[in-house]
């Protein structure tokens, strides 16, 4: 893995004031992500800047993200994304190498970010969640932290939830049905954050 922690920290510090000015970001419960241990941040996806917004909101942890494989065709961009902990995933296909990579990330005690709708929502409304995040959570026995990103007329809100255990997600023996149910439960939590943040 070509991840460079110091470079990641430099980029985060550089982008912090830019993100605050451009998006007028407001963070809710950013300290819900513990300073140690493996966690999977599972979020909705409304903008190409969502990974940066989430990363800027976490001062004590590095977040490793999946990114679409098309972004890795340029040599410089490949170096850049790998250096900040991103890894290519071939969307729409069963990319077992990417899943295995991120299982290794969380097994090593790191934090992973997944936009589990699979693509950006053009309207900001929620899309049907995919099961990749639930599968990795179950395979690695890693708690999930739901995250909701909401754009309002005044600002962009990034709302971090409490860690959710495998038991709370309804896991018993794994399998497609449990992955779907876990994804639905995570989405219900995220939808609840949206209702709170817009009220």
C-alpha cells in the first residue's frame, strides 16, 4: 500500500479552510469516531467533494476510501489517490481484489469510508444501498458508523452517528439476506439524521 500519512495530513490541512469557505460545512458529532480501532464509515453520496468533507471533519484519524477505477487512468492521479489512501474499485462488477484490500485495511486497525449507494445522487435524495459495506463489516467483524451528508440553503452538514455493532445490524450467520437487512438498517439511521438536520 502506497499510503503516505504525512502527505494525507498536509492535504487535509490545506483543504480545510477551502472546504469551510466553499461549503460552509457544519459537523455534528465528529468525535463519535474513536481515536483507535477499526471502523467503517458508511455514508450517502451527493457530491464529488464528499470524501474531502468527511476527511476534513476527522482530525485524529485517516479515512481510506474506495474510488472509481476510471480515476486511476492518469499516472499523477493514481499516485495522488494511492498516497491519500484511496483504492480503485471497478463499479458494477464483482471486484474481489478491492474488497480484499479494504478488508485488510480494517483488519490492520484503520478506518474505511464507503458511499454505499454505489454512485452519487444527482438530486440529493437517497438511492438504494448496495451490500458491499455490510459484507465487509461482517467479514471483518468491524463496527459501522453511519454518516449523513446534507446540503441545505445555508450550509453542508456532515452528521456522524454512533458506532453500530454487528449485533445491532442483525447479523447472525451472514449471507445475502442479512447483508441487505444490515444495509437497510444503516440507511434508516442515515435518513433519521437527514430529518433531524432539516428540522
